[in-house]
């Protein structure tokens, strides 16, 4: 049995994979702790590891602990951080280094490395209690990204681009996936440019752009940049500075000569954090425009050097759904795949899969149509016990055939529904197991959820959840999108009919729903369409701003009673609030 651990220091996660490469369990530590991104939190708590082994691998006698960073990380990163510290670069890069390397860049062990060195300690403690033997394997960061993405893709062969904030010695890697194997291509060495950790498209978007827009650079607020961008327009002066600051050379992102001066000049365009966000909409639009320019150029190079028609995109930049929806249009690739967890949480699965491959090189790992529902479940017994002990009377259990039309009718009449089913989603997006669902037809519903439920900015969009076989009727150039990984443009004739999920640029970050992937949501949307004539509903994560998606029964109930959500569905149980 293989236990994968993502130990970056943010988005830490764990995964359990069997000897055949099948993913049995995967979840980010933020779900357990309800601490967004789970900074510096160990995902392998001994009591949890013991529970998982007993549940998923009761016959196991040996556990291989697989980490998402190699043993020589300290040496490689020290070299790159030294290069950054010696260069004449803006203090922003020192701030970035401080986040994951410690306040003093020379003292790397204080903050970042404990996540790598100590990860697995909880697993070893649990293994002693369970009388399991353990061994430890460590893999380079980008290979763990590529392994999860490629081994869960529908492709037999593909090029793979890993693009993120940082790795041991680079923020970009290219792989060839063929014959169930991964080959990492060597990266070029450039003189005069910092083409290592500093030359990072992830840092550009997640730090530089977030700062300019007035968003927090260490809180995952890149989502806000993407949401705000459609409200702005291109700023040619800012675009020129962006192009001087970060560019592409020979297919790789670089910081060219004069990059530091351009970054300093960009500071005059920055928005103070407390200022109204829409004031920086032009910055957000221009940043997304330049991100698209850079990624398109990189991907064209990837196509040229690999000769592949399929592309797998992963790493933190793979979460830019706005660009993902344009890849086929802007590059030579004919098909694209982005996994459900392209960020560092997905590396827990990737590390475990690499462990299987290392021990069994000839084993064919193929997790096509990998279910994203890999996390913890809320049992019916838990729900029944809660109902009994809480004394709540406004709850009723329904047969499935009665539940779907009941909830659909409540939604059609304007109710906001918290929908909790089965095992939690793995990855950053709610995909119908820990979701808030609502009527997609009126713009007022978007305002209601943002203001009274999510408590977040009014410019933030909501995702359309659509029956997969109806996608062509609603979206231009429709492609199946199971994980909300791509944005598509609504056709003109349907935009008013789904005003709550049609963003300012007439797009939506959709989720395609099939019976096979999610029977309960599929049946719910079918019933909603019978009432409204529209096979599209709002889907957004069951949480409030600043908190991760709910995990436990307590999380779900607390969110229900502290917001204006009118209905909570857990399995077949429907909770409603007493009428005032």
C-alpha cells in the first residue's frame, strides 16, 4: 500500500493508493482543519492514518510513504534563492521567498523544509501502532504533478506542461507521456535571465498581479483576479510593462533584462487593499491577457518539441480555467486535459503513483475517468444521531424519487440549497457533493448568494452546472468539462435565460454532469428542467468566503444555520429552517 503526501507547506494533502495504482482516498488537510490552504499543517495525523488504513487497507503489512519533494530540495532551492537575493530585484520576490523559506532567506529550514522533512512522521507513528513496516520514497515536485495528471487523463500519449509557482529549481517543466511512462525533457540554461524559481508564471499571477489588484498574495486570491478581469479592458501601458517584466524565450518563461525596473514601474498602478476592487479591473484584464499570451507561446513550443496533439496541463497555473477554455483555439493542440486537482494537493496522489511505478515499472496505471469524489463521507448514522440529539424537527427523510422533484421545485421557487452527498471532492472545486445549488435564471440570485450566503464581493461569478448532453445547446465550441476546469462562452440566445451564471464577458466556468459521474445531481437537474425548461443550475462551493469547502457534518450544519441558505440536503435528509 502507498501513502502519498503533498508537503509543500500550502495545500498539503494525503492520498492512499493500492499496489495496482488505484486511488482509494485523497483529501487536502484544509478540509479536516477548516483552515484555508492549510499552511504548514501536517496532513498525516496519526489517528487519521490509522482510520484510513483500517478502512481501505485492513490486510496491509507494509506501507510505502511517498513525498512530493526530493531529498536534495534544500540544496537546489538554496542555490536559486541565493541568485534571487543577489540580483537587483524588487522586494516582492523577497516577500515571496519569506512566505515559504523563512523571514531570513539564508535560513531555509525554519519555515519551508520542515514540511518536507517532517512529513510522514505521523504515518510512521500510526504504522507502529498498526504493526506495519514502512519505507520512504521521495520524488521531484513536477514529476508528482505530471503523474497525477497524466495517469488520470483519457490519453494514451500526450505532452504535459507543468507550470506553477516554484519547484526545486524551476517553475516550468515539460514531459512526454507515452507507453504509460513519463519522460521529463531537459530545460535550457539561459545567461542573463533568472530562468529558475524567480521566472515563475505562478508567482507573476499569484503575487505580482494580486498585489497590483489589491488582493492578498498568500491567500489564494488569484480566483478574484480571474473573476474581476471580465469587468475591465486592456491597459496598453500596463501591458507593455508586463511584457518587459516577464516573457518567453525558447519556450520557457524568463525574467528578461530590465524586468526589475518594469516591476518597480508597475507599482504606480497598484490599488490599495481597502479600495473598491473594481478600480483594478483593467489591471486584472490586462494580466489575464498577458498570462494567455505567455501560456499560448509556451504551449506552441511544447507542441513543436513533442509532436503531440494532446496536451495535459497541470500545476497551479492549470487552475486558470479562463485560459484553459481557449487552449484549442490559441494553440496547435487538438485536445486538452486538466485534472481535478492540478495544484499541490494533487501531488499526494502523484507521489503515490510514482511509488507504484518505481516498484512495479511494467505495471499499467490507467485511472481514466478518475472520480474526483475521493475524500471523507458523512454517514447516515451520523445524520440520524445528530437529528436525534439536536431535537431539530424541521427535517424529513425522502425516497430518492420524491427528493429530486421536491428540491428542484424549491430551487425553482428561489430557495438556495446546500447539497451534501457521498464522499467529498478532491481538489479546489465543489462538483456536486459539497455544493450550494440554486436557480440559474435570474441575476438577482447571483446577488443574493454573494451577499447573504457566501459573504463575498459582488463581481465574483458562479459556475453553471449543465447536463452534459445539452451542452451544445448552451455553449459555443462545447467540450465535456467534468471538473469545472474550463471556461466556455454562452451562445447569444441563451444568455438571458441563465443570467445568474452568465459572467460579464458572457462566459461560464461550467461543469458537465452525466449519470455515470453524478447520478443525484443529474436527476435533480432533470427535474429542474421539467419545471423551468432550463437544464442549467448554479453550482458553487459550500463554504463562506475565507473558509475551505465544508467536510464534516458539523461544518455543513454550521454553514446552513449561519447563512441565508434555506434548505440543507444531506443524503436523503432535507433540513429546512422554521418560517419566521
